C-alpha cells in the first residue's frame, strides 16, 4: 500500500495545480482539463503491459522499477517543465508511469492470500489511492510556502526512498505461478476471459468516476461555487479520503455478500448522487452530502470490482487481467474531465456532464443486474479454470462466493 500511495501521490501532482496553471499560462478550460487528464490516460494504458510484466517478473522487480522511473518526470516538471503548456503535457505524459503501479500491486498482493480473503486484502492495498489526497492537501501549500519546485522535489525524494526500500525488502509470494508464454500470447488469452471485460466495464465507471472527480473536483468547486484554490483542494482531499476508506470496505463486504450485490448498491448511489448534484444545490449541506455519497459509492464499487477479479482470474494471469481492467478504469477517468471542461466552455454549466454520469452509472447498474448476475448464475460469461493443483480449494471458495465450477469451468460472479 505504501508504494501505491507514493506513486499515486506523484501521479496526481498536476491536478491541484490546474487552476493556477490556467491563470499563469492563460489556458482555456479544455487545455486545463487536458493537462490534468494526460497522466491519467497514460497511466491507464500503461497498466496493460506493466500488469503482464508483473505476471512474468513479479512485484519485487516491478515495484522498484516503476517507482524509480517515475522520478524522472517528477523532477522535470518541478525544475523546468512547469513553465509552458507543452512542457507540462510532456512531463504529464511520463508522469503517467506512476499510475501503472496499480497493475503491479494487485497481482503481488493477491498471490499472498487465499481467495476468500483477497477482497479485503486488495481493498486495503487499493487504499493507497489515498496518495492523491496527500497531493491535494500538500501541493498548493508547498508551492505557496516554498515555490513551485517544492512538492515535486519532495515527491521525488519519497519515490527514491521507496524504490530503495522495496528493492531490499519486497519478496514475491512463495509458489508464485510464473507464465512462460510470450507477452502477446498472454494478453490475447487475457482478452478471451469473460471476467476481463465484465470487470473492465464496471471499473471504468467506479474507479473512472473516482479518478475523474479527484482530478477535476478542484476546478469544479472553484468554478461552480467560487471557492478558493486551497479550499477546493481541501474538499477534494476529503472526497478522496472517503473513497479510500470505502475501498477496503467494499472488498470486505464482497468477501461476505458477493461482489455483485456490492457493485449494484454502489452504482445505485452513484446514479442518485450525480442526479442530485446536476442541479448544483447549495454546498452546505446538500452538495457536500451528495459528493461524500459519491465518494463512498465509487470507493466501495472499486473495491468490489477487484474482489471479483482476484477471485475469478487465473492465478498466473491476475496481473494481465488487472492491467486491462485498470486501463479501463483509468480511461474511464480520462474522458469526464475533458467532457466537463468542453461542456462548461460551451454552456457555462456542469449539469449536462453530471447527468451523463448518472446515465452511464444507470447503464452499468442495469448490466450488473442482468449480464453480470446471469454470469453469477452460470448462464453466461464462462471462463476457463486456472488448472492449478489448488483447484479443490478454489472450488470450495468459489461455492462460498456463488461461483459455479461445474464441469471444470469457473463461471463469473
């Protein structure tokens, strides 16, 4: 979780500075949205190869490597890249490397726990996304007190320290299954798994919604409610903290109630919260309640999605599946800021963007209650079993979670 938090801290450095860069560099709303969205999309797409490489080389190698690589764009942005839009976009592009750390951590953590405990374990690891809250709470204050370079230099130091400690102390789980097939063949096999696409669709809404709010909320609050930059950043940090706290709760509930039920409840809350906020109610108390409800639901839904992945993905493909699903989540967070910025520029209102979120969440809820639930009942989404020596243990665990294993084939929850 520590490594995930440090890398996500770096990944989110540009978001709190978005309003300031807009004023200093005279950016349009779309350019500001693009600035904070570029690290998101790169971190998302990069999870696909990084997840597959983690299956092959393990978290012991990949976590220090990703952390060390992220140091370079962080230093560039702090020392030179923040003076122009082009420099910010180039630095932001490579800053996306930090976002790929998620695809390292899920298979690494998953391998250490039996299936019936993976929901909570991965939820706790996923709480490392609170690194974005560290960025929100400290970046603007450090810039005001010490200059623009300060938060970047401090984050770079944290990344170097973690990379060194991880290289010395991290160990992969005993008996970790190492794939022998070429990377392209493994990714092709991953694409044929039903769980890959079911989880991708749901994660694009749950985690994508979280990412979108975490990068765009300061801009939204400043523009829609006239808050100061510091106040908006603090409220964004509160949003992140609630989502972070609820992620392990979502995993824990999934271990006990099943991920489908948790996902359905979470998406229903997203529909309600985004619909209420589309009317731009007063921030105290209705707007605050709506945003906190959205944060809780998106965090729990994210945890539930990966509880499903950890339970159902073949043991030697968890990284590959995580990479694709994580990419879908990141891409789900890339588009909304651009859409919100464009719509506000055109209509001087965020209402349409929030209505679109409600519609997408309602569609995901419908899919969860139909397609995903049908897969849970063994009628759709068949997936080849892991073929490991622990099939009997997985069979009993799968029965506990409502997964059929008839005929040697696991069926998705």
